[in-house]
């Protein structure tokens, strides 16, 4: 596991090449090709479907206690290989090595948490109306799962889907991110080396539309889990709905961060800047629209600009780097286009706004102010190191802007008022709200959005529900 490997498919317990041509993997810091990934054909997908069907019939009969033990072994294997996996992740995705190490450790913790949930997937007895009747609610695994995982967190997006499915007793076909495949493949390898039976977990890569159009309608697949953009999510949800498939959708966001004039401004600047520029802003729950009460606007802006300018941008493997390159050239082009559009409409660049050099996908941490509401960046998810800082006068206007967009994934707020906190908990339209700290994405917490940010959860006990069928068994006892 030294260096960057070529990545194969994993189907029915075997690592092998796909039938299609390989895709080159590019280091976003250098632009150099560092490896290749196998692409699956329809025949490869059909083999994965057959394997998942057979794997489900075997895995569903394994006790929750034994499933949990195997999952914990996989978590320990992942921890043992953390150094090599983290290196792969930084090479293929660009994030600083420290962030890759944290992601790998977090993935192992997620497996452990869902392993324990496997043993606590209880049904219930319902008191009957007659003395000779027994009424039971039984939780059964829904069946083979098709899961689609993105490139921004190659481990932590995939591990939620895989862990919940396996804990519930489902088999799964994971369509991994073809731009960042190797670290995701190591997650699958950890389960394989822990002794997971062949066919229970399968890994494919390839053209996203071809794979989703083949897997989602297939009668073997009974559950879909997707993380990605809202437009693609809508297409896949529509396809799944046409076949009555259960769906979990974790889609795009445009998170507001509200800072009131009674807040600890230094704390807000420090935490929000860290959250904004983590992983180059390529985070679905990254704060993006910074809504600052007028009395503290200048203080916050000055502190946030200084924090942005203190970010050290460079190769994720270099000492001292705190923000790596963006994952692909598309993100750099998007940042340039959004900046140009905002400036054309009257916005001011407080700092950043430009690409760094001509080698790799580096972009300056960027802060925009005076951005008009019709600017693209205030209506489209930027998914990059860009913050829009605006002033608000009162609570009502802040809430109106926070809830204006069709997104509803995450929101943040800073205040020392208990009343304001209570009001925010009631009024903010989002699946997650974090007040006075950054407290999202722990395995034990629900993780998901509302409105066009999707539905369902990928964390907490709620994540398990979508992988179960609820069966009523009512029996007359004579």
C-alpha cells in the first residue's frame, strides 16, 4: 500500500478489472496522472447485481451480534491502515493530510457506531384488544442497496451508506467516486479482509448516468442512497419513484450563518472560518451566506478577512498546508465564474477571488461583500472556498434571508441569548442547526436536509430506518 495504486472493481468477493476502458486519476495539486480506475460495463453491473442478490440471502441470516463483530474488525483494519489510506486520499482529492487522517479515523468510528446499532434494531409488542392475540412489529432488512458516493469525502460519505446497510442486514452495491477511487476502495478492502461474505459488499466505478440508469430500475435493488447535487438527486429520485424504490437523498446546500450582535465575535470568526475553508469549501454543510447584525458587521468582516488571508494554500502533503487544491478544474472554473458574475453586479472582493498559479487547482480563500441578491453565488451552491458576508438589521430580516433559498441542509448561528436560540430552533428551515459551535456529522447525530436538500438521514438511529421494512405479525393463539 505504498504510493498510489490502480483501483479495480470488487464484485462477488473478487478484485478485478472492468470491461470498459480505464479512467486516469489526476493529482489535483500537480495535474499529473497518478493512477487509473477500472470502469464497469453493463455486464459487470449484472454480475454485481447477481452477487448482491445472493449475498443478501446469506447476510440477512447472520445474527446482528455476529454482524456487529465483523464490522468492528473492519473498523480496526481501517485504523491500522490509516497512514497509507490518508496518503492516497490526499494524492487523489487534494485535502491536507491532517484532514485525510481525520476522515479515516472518523470512518472507523462510524463503522463502530453502526455496529452497535445493529444489535439494537428492536421491534416491539403491541398490547392486543383480545387476550388470545399477540401483535408483533418486526424489523427486516429491506434488501440489496444501490449507493452512490461523491468525491469530496471519499471515505466518510461512503462509510455511512455501507455501515448502515450492513448493520441492518442488507447487501450493497457501492458506486464509488471515479475521481477519488483508491481510498474508497480501501474501505471496501477493510470489510473484505474482516471476513465479509462474497457478494454482500460490491464496488463499481464508471460513467455515473450509465450506472444509475442500470442499477436503480433493476428489480434486485430495493433501496437507493445518493449523495450529490440537487439536480442529479432529483433525476435519480424520479427514476427510483417510477419503480417504487425507497430513497435516501443527501443533496446540496447553501448554509446560512447568522451572527447576532450579542455573540462572541472572536469565537464566531474562528469556528466559521475553519468550517468555511475546510476541504477547500467543498463541503455540503459548509457555511456560505454569512449574515451579520449591523452593529458587529465591520468587526466580524475584519476578523474573517484576516482569518481567510491566514489560510496556507498548498499541496496537501506539504507541511503547514491548511487548504489544499480544489479537487478538479471544474471547481476552479466555477469559482472564477461566480466571482466575475458577483463583481459585475456590484459586489466587492474583500480578499481573494483569483486562481493561484497555473499548476494544479489552487484558488484563493475568497470573501465577497455588497453582493446583490440576484448574483449567482447567492442562489447557487458555490462548493468552494467562497464566503458571502452581508449585514442584517433585525431578527426578522435575518430569518427571511436564511430561509429564502429552496435549500435546507444546514444552518449556523451565534448568540448568547437563550430566547434567540429558542426562536432560531423554531424558525430556521433546515435539517440541521448548530448554535455557538460546529456540532454536525457525528455518527450518533441525524444528518440530512429538508426542501431541495433531500430527505432521510445518514446519521443517528434515524439512518437505520430506511434500511428496514416494518412488518406486522398478528397471531391468534388458541
